[in-house]
């Protein structure tokens, strides 16, 4: 027994109290600390799973609920673009605890007030949507080993798991976590996860792959998300994600995703595409030729189209500081990109990348108040066409054209293909003036964007935030059609934004 306890024990005896009360109080304090540490550990696990709901062990009926949402106002600094109010999203969550190791979580998202609207008078109006955002059962065998089958959020990037309006400062989610990482990104499958050494969280999973036939040049794989709605399982995806608590309030994270996205919808491209088809010279007889060609086309739709995404990020929640930063790259092989281009008619980026940094300081930390006010800045870069499939004068395609021209009736030149360059996976820009001399398929520089957001986020309560910001948008394009009067939808129109959000 150390000197301090002896002194306190003597004080108890002088006061006429038995010394064993001191030992009992010390034991109770230690038990409370152990409970608090356990609750904190369970809360961290819930956050790593993407759940807003904390420890449910003290809920008698096993049922808990939560919600978050945001309402926005956007003032486009343009005489040609309509300003807008929008109930951007309201999300309802329920979690049921069957016992001490099995949980059920469901999450329902209502976007744009949750109803379907029509475009009227030439004015674009947001369409309402209702989705199941998460639906899974979590089996907790131990802190280090848990299994989560169902509709899951993918643990790629800091925002996809923690995307509530109170978890980041700016009004909008980062563009790189909307296009390259298509938040909110959820797919059906299973995830094995757990906590190791009190600092490291891991997640390893297999889910359905995206649908490559819905990729685009401006938002890359975003359109290929299935959101759990009739997800195709012809091709699957796998990922691994790690998070490490470097210090209290500072977290490092990284993730790698690899997913096949053919789903029986992407036509292969190979040397056989140039060969003359004997069916071309046949005459139609009772629909047999058309049926045979259709069957061959369906058999050829076996392209796997593998997508790779790798990211690294850091989040900061320490003292008066709040912020996060991320760098992400995505890539697809040359041949897979050609197959995507042929199917979609879009010039899909074979290499894309993005990065951002956001930092804010609570200026009310100097005062005796629980409220917080963060002036902040976010700097962002995103490019969904950093590299594309290009056809160069004198390159491979031109050389094959010369060979096919010499071998008449054996193989086809580009001019003899049904869709010309598109059948080779090369997509020419709709405006030839944008193509470089001797090159077809150059990137659209409007997809090389820079965004700067300056604003303030006020937290009158930890679960409520009010935001206001000025967002400056620019791109590498110097195209005359980006003149505001010619193109009010261009990405060089700045805007003022405000939002109110909540997180219960």
C-alpha cells in the first residue's frame, strides 16, 4: 500500500470511518473506468462500421434508433442558372440487439424530399428517391473477429462511412468522394472486421461488382453503383481497409478496392473484331441471320472490366482543430477501358485521381461555452479523365488499317467497322476543335476541376450544424462554350451555399 493511500486511510480513521470503505471506493472507481473503456471501444467499432448508433448493451428491449439529414440553399452566381432550396436527404436508422453478439442494422434514406417530380417550364427539379442505404446483421465473435453479411457501406475513404453533415465542415461532400469514390457507396456481400491491439481496425470484404455499362466520363464509376437494387452477381469485387489511431484524435486510413464490372453487359475487344464476318454476305432467311448474330453478340459480352481504387487519408479531431485530407487514384487497363468505351460511347478515364484537404479551428474554444464555430477552408482537385484511350496518327490502329487494306476481304479497316473508332474503343470528342493535332480521344478538360470552399460551420449543439460558404469552381478548360451565356451548366460558375444539418 503506497504512502498516499496510508495517509488517506489515517484520515478515514480519524473521521471515525472504517478503512475498508476506502478500498471499496477504489474498487468501484476501477470498475467504472473499465466500463467506460469498454463503452468507448464499442463506440469506435460502431463508427468503423458506419453506424451512428452507439453502445446498446444497456437497452432492455434491444431496440435503438437514430437519424440525420440536411437542408440546403444554393445561390449560383449566374444570371442563367436557377437558385435552389432542397431537402437534400433525411436518413432514418434502426438497430436491434438480439443478444450480446448479434445486431441488426437498417438505414433508410429519403433524398430530395422523397417524391418523384417532373421538369416543368424548362427548369430542372430534383427527383425524389427512397433507398435502403444499409441492411445487415453483425455477428460479433470477439472484438478482433466480426462478420457482417448484407447491404454494407464500403470502407473506402473517410466520408463513405462517416458522411453525416456533422462529421465534415463544408456544405458539400468532397467531389473526389462523389465521383472516384461514389459516396454513398453500398453493395451486397459480407465484411469481416475487427479491432486489433486497441489501435488498428481492419475490414476485408467481398461484394457484388458495379455495372460498367453505366460508367461515364464525367463521374467515372458513380453510375455503376447498384445500391442493392437488383444487383448483378456475374462479377464480384473485393477490398481491404485499415484504420490506425496514431494519437488520440488523429486517425490514419487506407483502402484498396478491386472489382470486376462486366456483369454480362460489356463486349470484348480483340483482334477478331476486325475480321470479316461470313454472316455479312448471307441473305436473311426467316430471321435466322438476325437470331444468329444476336446470339454471337450475347456470347461476346463477357468482358470483365476490372476497376482498381486505392486511397489514403487522415482525419483530425483534436482540441480546437477539425479536419481531414485524402488522396485517391483509380485505374482500368487499356483493353478494359476500350471495352467500356465501345459499350457506353463515353470516353472513360483509364486513370483518374483526386485529393482534398479541409481544416477548421473552433474560435469559441477561447470562451466558456459548449458551442463551436469553425471557420474553415477546403482545397480540392478531381480529374475523371487524367488519362484516356487515344488514337495517334501512325499508331497501332493506323498500322492495322494499312494491313487490312492490303488484305482485302480478310479484315476490316476502321472505315469498314459498323461504328468506326468506337468499335476499337476510341471515342472522338464531339467537337473536333478540342482534339490535339493527330490525336483522337483526348480528355475533356472540363473534367479536370479545382474547387475552393471558404466558410464557417456553427455547432450550437454536437448534433446540430449550420453552415455557410463561398465555393469557387474552375477547371482546366478554356473552351469558348464555357462562356456563361452559352453554357449555364458549365463548372466555372461560383456559388454561395448554406445548409442546416442534424445528427441524432
